[in-house]
């Protein structure tokens, strides 16, 4: 699964709109939308914030279990 698909899946699973989740991250909704569409990849700091928010590992966020 691509990162953008995983971000959308997690957000929808937890019932957040893009605006609500981007507010929690402290970024604009436009930037978050770009993450979900794959137009822009989040920086490392944001990736860590996302994993911490959902209480998942970076491996889970990047769906690395299929490669292990």
C-alpha cells in the first residue's frame, strides 16, 4: 500500500475529515490533501507526528510488513 493510501485509510478509520486531521498536525488542509493524493510527500517530522498520533510504528505506516 502506498503511503498516500495508508494516510487516507487511517484518517477515515478514525473518522477525521482532512481539515480535522490537518488541524491536529498543525498544517494546512491543502498540504495534507497533497499527502493523500501523492502530490507531495510529508517531511520526516510530519511522518513521525502522524505515526505518533495513530500510535503506530513507522513500519506500519509504510506497510513494511509485506516486505519482512
